[in-house]
């Protein structure tokens, strides 16, 4: 491993700085002992000579940090937000080991990788017991299943951060973490670099009206744009000529409705919308001149993207929440309990956040109504409340029962 230069400065002339340095060193040693105990068992930390531990402390990896790439213009606010997200995602996140132990992932990405990578590269005769330690820790060395699991968790961590930062209305964010200690054991830094790709709004004239739209796409690992292309027949449309894949566009109106009716982090919703149209088979319901493409959250149906064919483009016009009157489930709610559009708006069951606030899954009568209408999937999305952009207070489910007391559904169930 390459050595890091020690920071210049005389901490002895500053008592407070010297005290802080001692605390950091003490904490480092404690974490090293904890890691040794968790990874290999008790007694192995003591086999590492003091001078070797001092060397490891002096050449430890810098803290994991996100920076703007020199090859891309990324605003300071995005970088600040990215680092806050990184720290929030790392907080209290553990990785489970095969031996039943678990370790804080943040610790494994710092002292843990330092220990593992150090023992991996040193010769077996580097110090007494070096050969023994290499043998005991070999299952965690680069190239092993355990090391791959660390990299996979790192990949997921970075992916979560960039999805949270992305927004079709602004830009798609990508990150390069190939030079972090997790992938480059001789790295003298531990930085994740951000790249920003601005989305472009394009006015498209429909029925004589110019409407702002965005071509549905995302940025891949090679930092290239990938755009969704779908054959009209895949969505149930009949075409007179060749059934060629067409570009998919999403209206800003659809993005607004998606935000209003789902109300979670934009990047999560937008990445899902893109991936839906990249699937070989797209689940949809053809309805006259439109196709309702099923929209899923956590593998549960939450609504539909309403798509129409306009010339050489497939255009997502709006997003319909599952209970909305334009969906098969929304129509079923009207048939069963007389719930029309105005009723749904009044009761606020036309949006995920307010729908979840009733905790309908805990009320058997209401649960039965929504399950029969085909909205049972919404009852399993309560956990998404934590991702809501705006906090919503709990509502009383009895208020819906009272409102629908005279409906044929509840009269027939008496």
C-alpha cells in the first residue's frame, strides 16, 4: 500500500490539538481491536506489533468524501447535499458476516479496509505472526466473496445517493467511486466524484398547443445517455406501417402529477419511470386511444403512466394514482361504494401520502373495500411514508366509514 504523507504541523505547541490527536489515535486502536475480534476472533489484535499499528494509523485512508469531478460542472449545493446523504445512509448501517457477527459499514469502509488490504499485500514474514494473520483474514481479502459483498454494498450506497440527487426536471447525477479504497487499495485518497448531466426540455405541439417535454432517458455507467425506445405494439397501439421502436417523452405535467400523487423523492420515481420502459415486457392496459402503463413502487402497483401515440413519439401525458377515476381500480371503487372523483379528492384518498395516513390496512371494513377494488397493493406501501417530501399527519379511518355509511357496499355488508 502506498504511504500517505503525514500532515505538517506541531501539535505539541497546541495542547488542544495534541489532546484531539491522542483521542483519534485511541479511537483508531479501539476500532481496530473491535474489527479483529469480529472478523477473526479474540486474540489476533494483540499479535499486531505496536509499530505496525502506528504505521497503519499514520497511513490510514482519508475519510470517504464526495467531490465534484473536474470533468463536469456540479454545483456546490449538490456536492453538499450528496455528502449529507452519504453520511445519513451510512449512519447505523451494518454488514452481516458469515460468522454471525455484524460490523458498522462505515467502520468497515475505513479501518476495516485498511486492515484487510494491509494484511493482503504484506509479505508473510513482514513481522512475527504476519503469516498467521494473513491466514486468518484471507477470507476477507480482495477477490473473495466477502470483499465482493463490501463492494456491492458500496455500489448500492453510491447508487442511492445519485438517485436521490437526480430529477428529470433538472439533471441526472452519476458518480465514479472506482478510486475509493474499496476498489483501489493503493489509493492516496478516498473520494467519490460526481458528474451532472442536464436534461433538456423540448416543446412538442399537440392539438395546436405547445407542451414542454423531456425525452425519457438515464445516464449509464459509461456516462452516456441511454434513451427508452418502445414499439407501439408493446403498449397495445396499432400502426399502419412498420412497428418500429419510438422515443418516449414525458410531459412536465406528468412529472408534476407524479410528484403530487406519490410525493416521494423525485429521483426514485423518475428512475422507476425510465426502467419501466426499458423492460422487455411492459405491463399495460389499452384503453381506447391511450395505454395505461402500470407503475410500481417496491413491487406493488401504485398507479399508471398514461401514454398516447403521437406521430413518431410515445408521450406520457399524466400519472394516475391507483384510486383515480381514470383507472380500472378507480372505476371499481365507484361501482362498489359510489366513490366519484370529487369524493376521492375530499377524502384525500387520491394521493399516496394522504391515503397512507389513514392506515387502512388496520381497519378490516375499509381494507375489504379497497382489496375488492384492486387497490390492495396500496395497503403495503405504508413504509414509503419516510420518503415523503412533505410530512402528513395521521387521519381517522372512521371518517371514511362515516362518509360512506349509506353506500351500497357497506349497507350490503351489514
